[in-house]
């Protein structure tokens, strides 16, 4: 497995933290910790150069040449890739994104 460097934008880290705080506020401390661990493990898996995802269906992200990956069936991760690095640029609830791909 050839690993590429994984860089995560601050907005993505903040989004993961907000979700975890919400879950923790519901009294589910272990679930919040697991969400954080799973999210960052998933981000690291994107560094595998054998994996390439589709270009994003969301128009604004496609214009920026982002590729999209789905995390836990609910979240869409947008990232840029090159031969040596993956840059995770954004994350959103999948149902909030409007795709023009049919």
C-alpha cells in the first residue's frame, strides 16, 4: 500500500468536533469518541493511493475539482488529490447537498 500524506482543513476538524459535542450532549460520551476515531481513521484511509473516488456530484464542489467519498452513509467528504497528498477540504451531511448528476 502506497500512502499519501493526508492534510485536513480546519473546517473539517471543526465539523467533526461539533458533531461529537452534539452526541456527547445527548449523554453518549463513548459514541462521540468513537465517531471522532472513526472519522479520522477514514480520513487516513483516503491516503491509500489505490483508492480513487468519483468526482463530486455537488455542482459547487465539482467546479473546484473535488472528489467525494461517503462516510457512514450520512456524510460526504470532499477532497483534492495528487500523487503525494490528499487534502480534505470539506464535509457535509449528504442530504444537504444537491446533485445535478442523474
